[in-house]
């Protein structure tokens, strides 16, 4: 679609994010909340809504909701009621969902996102409310039959609803990325969209910029990756604009994003609140969240991604990009911060983490918890390179792999054993420079006549004569000085 047409329209996007909480048991029963178990094994009469069974609220789910609310600077609701939200899906055993309607556990707050240029934008939140998840309908496993797995039924969910202030798929991507980081730092959700523990619905509308009314809202449901959220929003914006340009109405409906085609498909007409027929859940008494309860949660709050991000830039002098990549993973942020408590080579520490360490972990599909180097040995390795004793490429390719296997030896001892210590003797290095330049007078003359590429040839010859042990930065310095002074 022509960009000049898209620029005539305003886009309004609000996100609804379902966060599956990492509790051991379900929201209203003691059944295990476990991903990947055999179908229909984590069940009880309560989960299956047998007559006479009663729900019982999971306190840890409240703890986790309060944690995220504090992280987002939301107001925590003191008196909480649950309600019944009626709709009839085959994977919802009760025929209704227990949720919070009029008293969401968290109100207001915001999440800060960053553009690719590092600009900040605060995305206001409307609410977060606790509820239970549905089961899963499995299609295609048996011809013409839908199978039902109720294991997920009753798993605690925290639904987060943003204000409709997001304007692009890129902003939605950034917001989801920040939420995923937050829930992982808080250890309240694993954030795996592929396993549906973090799910996103996007409400999208478009209207001409001069219009005083918002466009008709269309919901795109249950996208399973941040990239798919971005693509679905981009497609839906163009689809709605194309309809309006053709003089056709946008229908209020729920749609599904098909990743293979990159298109959204209609699922059903959009439900309204009245269709859900909310009424107070009679089997759950009000839940009082005291200030003491909130403060006890506040004391357990870890340092959050934004705080690490700011610290890495302002104290350790990292670039916006490097700080962003490091804070993407909680374990990397913690390790980097710990390393910086033992060395002032901050940039070097970041480069080691994002280079050799990340490469090693990715190659073996390991988490940072499995990384064998202690902080002291890691700092010794960084110092070995930054002090000029060993080149980075040599340390990364020869010393680092051995240190991962031999947990006793030190980087310095290994460098000496393998004869990898650089020659930092300035007199010796200057003599090597002079020897090479004397051997190639025609090349020196050509360099002075503008063939600057010969500098690499001189460096190569010097390194060859030193058997690769000459300190490259010192050699480069002495070489340039010698070439400037050569007549």
C-alpha cells in the first residue's frame, strides 16, 4: 500500500496480554499447573466442575500479580471480588470463567518502551486482573474429531490491558518485549509465547486523521510470537485502510492471524460485555489485600530491567544497544553487574559475555546457569587480555575453551603453559619494525606514495617474525611512527 495513503489515517492499538503465572497449583484448586504433562492427567473434580465442588483461591497468584503491579507502578486494589464470565466453549468445563470484573487487582501504571533510536515512550495501563485459563481443543489428530485436553483448565492467568495509545506494530513488539523481560525478572512467568504461557490479543482500529471518532475496533487473538504480533498488526492496518478506501465498512469482529499467509482471518463476531453476563462469584468471599501484604511483596522485588539498563549506561558507560541486549536476559544482566564489581574493564566484560560466552551457550543449547567459569576466573581472563598479555582472539580461541573444561587452572598459568604471552618489549618491537621496513624499501616508498593498504602487509610480516606474539597495538603504533619518520 502506498505510504501516502497510510499517512492519511490514524491508528489506535490496545493490547491485552495473558500472563500464565508460574504457580505450582491452579488458580482455584490444588491440581498441578504443569506444562507438557500427558493429556487430562492434572485434573480433579474441582477443575472439571463436578457438582458440589468449591473453588479455593491461590494466594501465590495474588503475590505474583502484586509483584507485577508494583513493577509497573500500578495501584493495588485492597478489596477484591471475583465474578463469573459466561461463555460456552467445549474446553471450558464450567460453562463460565472465574475472573475479576469490577475490582481488578491492579489499576493504572505504565510500562516504558524504547524506540530503535533510544527514545522513551510510556504506555499507560488500564488494569490487570486475575482469572483462570481454559483447556485446549486439539484439531486434526483424529479425523473429523476434536479432542479436549483439560490440563490447562484453571491455570492462573493475569490479564494486562493497555490504554489504546500504541500506534504501530513496532511499538507493540517493544511493549511485549518489555513485559516479557519484566515477568522473567520477577520470576512470575517463563514468557514462552510458543508454549502459550504469554499470549497477546491486539485491538486495532483506523480512522482518517481529521475524524473526531475512532474507527471500528477489530480484535486479533492469541498470537504466539512477538514477531507475529507485529506482522498481524501491520496486515490488519492495511486491510482496514483498504476497506475504508473502497468505501466499505470495517466490521467489529474477532480475527485470527495465519502466520503462513501473513493474513488475518475472521473467526466470529465480536462479543460485548453484556453477552458475558457477569455476576459476582458466590463461592469465593472477598479477598482483602492489606498494606502489610503489599509491603512484604515489595521487599522481595529484584532490580528490574529498566534499573539495570540505566545503570549499565550511566555507570558502566555502555552503548544503548549493548545495554539493551544485556538486559534482555536476567542472568546475563546479573552476571555482568557482578563482573563490573570486580573489574573496571566494563566494555570488555560486555564483549566477552555477548561474544564467546553467548556463542558457547548457544552452540550447546545451555542456559547461563550451566556456565562453568567463576567470576574470579572470568575477571582474570578479561584482565589477561586488557593488560596486553594475550590478544583477545588468542584468548577466545585457545584459552577460553580449555578453561571451560579445566576448572582448576588459571588463565595466566594456561597462557604461560601454551606459550601465548605477548611480547610487550618496546625495544624488541621497534627493532622488528625497523627490520621489516629495511627489508622492503620499495614497499615503503609505495606506501608513502599513497598505497596505504600496504600497512597490513607490514603488520603481517612483523607478526610472522614474532611468531604471532608481538603486541599488535604497540606494533601498529611503532609502525606508523616509523613510516612517518622514514624519508
